[in-house]
């Protein structure tokens, strides 16, 4: 969404995905019903993104976490099966000197 040049300038873009419905169903019996699985998906995505950020810093490369995207277009671009939802994109490459 918007102008995000790092998406096309990055050396690699890691797409993070989740079996969202599976997670929601797995924790459905635990209150708040239908919310807990979704929380866990977002927590896992955040933890994963942080680890990629830490490793990028250790390697001296830049990393930008992007969560503002058109879900259906990302699903199409990554050729995701219908049960996988994109939760984040991690753009990795040479840090821009400003
Ligand atoms: C959950 C979350 C989602 C984000 N989504 C976007 C995004 O869609 N586009 C974007 O440019 N930055 C997004 N950011 C911010 C960038 O990942 C990054 O933190 C920001 O560009 C500042 O980077 P810097 O501190 O290295 O300058 C998001 C950050 C978080 C924590």
C-alpha cells in the first residue's frame, strides 16, 4: 500500500504466511473464542520478524518489515494455496544511505 520502493529494490523479500483458519480452529475452545488463534499467529509473525531483523543487523544488511499490503495481490504474487494467508513481508538488502 502506498509507495514502498524497498519492496522492489530489496535483494530478497521473505513472505511470511500462516494457516490462519487452522490456528483459529485449534484454539477455538479457549476464550476469547475465535480470537486466541489469531493472536498467536500475529505473535509468531512478530517474533519471526524480530529474529530476521536481528540476524540482518548482525550481517550488516538492511531489513524493513512491511505489513501494509493488499492481501489478495500478495497471495497471487506468491502463488499461495487458499489456506495460507500472508502476514508480513521482510525486505532485505543494502541499507539506503541517507
Ligand atoms: C507491525 C509493523 C508493520 C509495519 N509495516 C510497514 C509497512 O507496511 N511499510 C513500511 O514502510 N514500514 C512498515 N513498518 C515500519 C518498518 O518496518 C520500519 O520499522 C520503519 O521503516 C523504520 O525503520 P528504521 O527504524 O530502520 O528507519 C512496520 C513496522 C511494524 C512494527
